[in-house]
C-alpha cells in the first residue's frame, strides 16, 4: 500500500507525539493550548473532567481528541491542523485516517475524573508515554516501559484495548493495537495461518507488558516473513477493519473480544435498562443518582453463587410455573456483570430512550429501600427523549455492547442534543451524600442501654473482631448494621457487607477458589477478599464485615490462613494465599462483627483458635431498656403489657433452669414493630413463635410446656 497516501498519518502522529512530550512537566500550558485550539476552529471542547473543567491532562487523551468514532474527517483535519500550527509539527497534515482505531465518545479519557482518580494516575500515563517513545526510537529502556505499562493498564477505565490503542497512535511501527477488530482478525477470523496463531501466547486473561511485547514481536516477525501478505502493523490493522466490516454487513459472526478469553479485560459495556414498569421510576432514580431493580423478596444478591441459584430461589418464592431464566439472568448481570464505568441507556417501552449515564458503584443492597432494594449509583449525564426505529428487547436489562451500530448511533444523537452549558443532572453532592446516623439513633432503634453500647463500641475499636451472642430474638442481626452505621457516623451501606455462614460455606466463598466457567475453571475472589481490597483503597474510612450465624460454618475451613491475619495486632501483615501467588493482608480499617445464637443446640463450639481472636458481647432481652418501655407505653395495650410481664417471668424460669440458662431467654424482637397489639396479632406470636420454642427447650418436660403455654395464652385474653 502507498504509505504516502493511505498511511500518511503515520509520520504526523509520530512527530506530534514527540512534540507533546515537551509538555510532560508543563501540563497547564498544554491545557491552555487545547482550549485555544477548540476556540479557534469553532468546535465544542469535549468534557474532559468534572464540571467541564480541565484540571490535568495526559498525552493519550490529547490524541483521543481527534480519534473518536462518529467524528467527521473534516473535523479531525481541523483539529490536527490546529495542533500542527500551535506545536510546530512539520509533517504533512493527514487527510485520511485509515487503520486508526478510535474511542467511543463516552469513554474518551484515559483517566477517571477528579475525585475518582488517584493522585498519580495522570503522572503514570505521562511516564508510560515517555518510556514508550524512547523505546520506539532506539529499543532502549524496556524495563522502564514494562514498569509503567503494568501500572497504567490497571488504572480505572483504561484496560487492554484502550492502552494498546494509545501506544499504536504514538508509534504505529512499534506497537500492536489490541482492539476488538485486530484481536478477532488475528486469533479467530481464519485469515492468519493456523500454525502462526497456535504459536501466539494466550492473552485471554490479564495482559501485562511482557506478554504484550511478546505478542507484538511475534506479529511483527510474521509480517516481515514471506508468509505474510502484509508488511506493516498499519496494513494489518487496515485489513482487520475492512474484513470485519465485510463480515458484519454480510450477517456473519461479528468480531468479538474473545480469542479464547476476554481479551480487552473489560472494555466499557453498554446496558439497555428499564427503570420500573413503563419507566415509572425514572424521575426518582434520576434525582437519586441510581439505577435499581425490584424482586425485594430475593434478599441480598451477594448471597447467590450462580444464576441457577437465583432461578431456584425464584421458583420457591414465585412458583415453578416458569423457569424464571430471564429474570434470574437480569439479577445476575445487575450484581455480577455490570461494572463501574459502564454506560446505561434508559428505555421506556420498545422504542423510547429517556436518558444515559455512567455506572459509579458496585451492586448495593438496602433492606429498608422497599420495592427496589438492589441498586447501583449512576452519574446520569443526559435526560430527554430519543426515538429508536427498531424495537428493543422486552427484558429489564440487556447488554447491547456488541450492537455497535445501535450504540454509536443513539449515543451520538444524545451527545449532539446536549446544551452548550448543561446543568448538572443533580446536585453533585447528592450522589455521595449519606444520611447521618449517630449513637443516639442507634439507642433509639436498638433496645440497648447506653453503657452497654459504649462498652460494645470500645470492644470493637480495640479488638476489631466482635461476636454478638445471645438468645433468640434479642435483635443481633438488626443491631449489627446499625452498630456499624453509628460508628461510621453515617448510613453508608457501601462500607458494610453481610454474609451468612452455613455448613456448605467454604474458603472458596470467603477468600478465593476455582469455580466452573464456560472455559473450564477460573479463579474467583470471595466476599471477604473483595471487601478487604475495597477497604484497602479507602484507608481513611472504617469498613464493617458482618457474619450472620458465624458458628454454623466450618470456621477452620472458611478462614484458613486468615486465623492470624484478623488479629488486631496482625493487621496489614501480609501472608501468601493458598490459591494465588500473591500476598494478602486484612486492613486495619476493617472490623468484623459476627452473630451467634446461644440457644442453638445443634451447633458445635467455636474453634478455640478463632474464639481467642474475638471479643464476645452478650446481648440480652431489652424489656427493661428505656427504648422498649417507651415503645410499650406507646401501644397503650393492657393485653400487651400482660404478655410482656408473662414473658419476663418465663425468662426468669429459663435462666434458672440448669439445662438452659440466660442464653435461652426469649428476646424482645418478637414483639417489636407492632402497629397495634390486638388479640389476634399477639396470639400469632404466642402460638407460632413462642410455643414451638418452648417445645424445643423442654422436649422432655411436656407438663412444663403445657403450663407455660397456658400462661401465655391467658395473658392475652
């Protein structure tokens, strides 16, 4: 191919990269020039940071200003010509841009916006840029290149495809672009010799610098051989683009990012989402900065290990007339597959788009949220009404990433309709604003006296690991989350996680282990590992991991080598994990709260090695607390008063029983949250909750069961 024609851009891009390098330590001047360029050519400057400000800028994002999909060549030429004039680039300004990979407009910066990015993120990108240019000129500084490549690829929103795209821009004779089209063409299209493809390393997992350079060098060596019809990386990229378009238009299998694995390691995904029936919740979700799902009967989605488990639970809850496969997939994708940085397109019906936004959090669960307890925080950037010609799928949630024509078309229309000076969709503070929650709130919600509360907080601060133990109904689970909120000073559910142990719960669920996948088995991180990594990145704030029914699990099996790491004086000490060649530590800002029911006779005693690492706090029935007395008086029910008096007398008998003791007393939570204390309501508590408990306690003393059953029944007559 004629380099001076089709690939005339190569010389310009390489010289432009060298000119950019002089701004590595003078980025404010570069920002001023970028603003000047867009003012001069009369184009609107894209949003490059929060609130349409530019606080800092990396060189790859500068290249991205004129390498975006849906951008007219005439505008690209205007931008590069203006850069050439201001930066004194001598190479001819290109008028064709064949084989150049481009970014989606909604994901066109190589850094997260201020407030979400690390202090050194943009510095890392500049160091990589510098090292990559030096390596492309003389092959020197390979170790330095590898160092910053491995750091940059882990930055939020970068990933394999975007980073290698940027390297190809700045030195297209040196670096191979690993976007979807190239990867598909090389590994899957059948256009490359099979023995050559077999010789390439598998890049289906995490990409690092050594692996990337190995692939690049093998591809370049092949291109230089007599076997290849192409002689440059640009020839290869051009043909990959041409042939993939031919396949797409012919209705064949489109290029995918999976040559045996997810090669781009998580490019931005696009999701079509319905906010409630007929989009009835859209206005509220827009104001709150969230997307949410219903199915509140399913409980916390963190408790399910597969789509099959969700479908099985749906059959139990909603009936087995349907397989519930679509709904189970929706819940699984909402919890497990959507990632921060993904784009959400809000739909109504089969053809209407109402808005667009960027996902900002993992899946969260709020048991007090009513009908829509499962949610993610979203920065809604656009709100309006756009009509689509073809009908959407009827599902609540659909991954539409592979439908590039639809995605690029609708996002371009939305972006074009944005006002020149858009108003923020919501007050920027609302998304991160958490309701305050104080010790006074805790004492009002949980029937515990102030002295006990202060003792409990002191234990957690000192020991870092506490088990709340007590009789049935003393409100251990109810108290645990609220205890965490009170210590944080706000109701921040993102810093609290709850799991429930059971006989089948394992180390693989808790820390990590191999799980079956479509490709065989892959290493999956468990709940505690993920939570600790999250807390590690936010060391200024406290995080609370809550374990319900902690003594129902095989604790030695579940905790494994963490027996030592959870000790208060062993926090931040690293230990190599069983399944991974990495060292792991439990951060000092993670507190563990466990709950155990002292009346469960079927449970073995806690492992001593674990027991000595926890403080044990006994939660007692709160009938005598000020809070419960106020609640009791507010009901204005003599029948309720008589029943409570009877239960207190019963507790005295249980506590004095040598085979039982205080740990078997009846707790106050059986009687909480009653709107009215009529005879039927209280009778249901007695007959279906208290009497079965007494039959279990005194299974060998039927006379005692009969006597106390009669006493309880008489109290509510």
